[in-house]
C-alpha cells in the first residue's frame, strides 16, 4: 500500500509544480500583453501557443466588458488556485491516509 501512497504523493507534487509553472506563464503573458511585443519573437510565440487554447475557451463564454479589459487570465488563475487547493491537497491527504 505504501507504493500507491508514494505514487499519489509524487503525482500531487508534480501536479503542484506544473500548476505553479502554468500560473506564472499566464501571468507573464498578461504582463507582456501590456506592451506591444514582437509577434515573431520565439518567447512570445511560445507564450501565446501555450496559453491561447485555455484562454480562448474562457473568452468564448466571458464577454469583453469593462472597457476592453481581458479578464480571462484572472479566471484561469482562479481555476489554477482552486485546483491546487482542492485536487493537490486531496491527493496529499489520500496519500497520507494510505500509509
């Protein structure tokens, strides 16, 4: 049973790190959108390619209001925080109970 507990703990850790990295990528993309970045820059293209699929799904349901301010990065960050607080914490607690 300890193998499953260690697996769940490792999975929770990897998920936590991945969610942290993706949250920072969203924040960096939002900050870069305040300036006029070069669309041919490889870093800007990477940020857009990584974040556009998720942000596009939010933008379909969220109208652009409030003077043209894009609220989709805030919604995605809130979803990431929820996943970290619920899913990662649940995996950790489940792993602890299996020991």
